[in-house]
């Protein structure tokens, strides 16, 4: 069975709503044979990443950067996963009150260093979420679950 890992720092109602929409998409009946595993960024480990066929990362934008919790996740998994996860499909969602560009740039830089492959453009939301934002998160979850299934099939 394929495994989709969702690593998130959910520190606000907005990031919680984004996570819930991503999960709904990843668990849709249209995607079969994918186990969806969620881990808080401070609890996720290299073992979680090594077992994944795709990863979705979720973070608030804090002072122009990803959350400290997601940065901690990368610090913990970077070297143990560096040579083992090249080509791993990943996707990203980010919420900010003012801007998300710095957080996106930071995550993409580290994921690029890991040789992970961005599967979809990031879903970024500034301010309150609307219906279109929730739908974009749902689609991000569903399409990345499909990518996990495809990678597991080889």
C-alpha cells in the first residue's frame, strides 16, 4: 500500500482548516490504496519520511519564514533522508497574515537540497480562507495521494 505523509504545523484556525481540506482530498474515495499518515512537525521523524511515497508539508508563514516546527522537522530528517529520498514527490501549503513568499522559498530551498520533486505549485493563502482556497487544499491532498500511489507502483 502506498503511503502519503502529511507533516504540518497547525498553529491557527486557518492552518487547521487548510489541513482538514488537505486530509479530505487525500482520503477521497477516488484515490484507492493510499494510507494517509499525519504527523505534527515536531513529532515527525526520518523513519516517517523513509516510509513515505509522497509528502505534503503544511506551515504558517512566521516573520517571513516557515514555522520553527517545520524547520526543526527538516533539521531532524535532512541527513538521514538525504541519499534515500531523492525524487520524493512533495507538495506544500502555507498560510500567512501578510505574505507567504519567504516561507515558500525556504521550504523549496531545503526540499531542493534533499532532491525532492515538487509535485504541484504550493497552495498559499494570505488572510482568511475562502471556498476556493479550501478547494485548492482538497485538490492538493487528492492529487498528491495519487502521486504516492503512482510512485508505490514504480
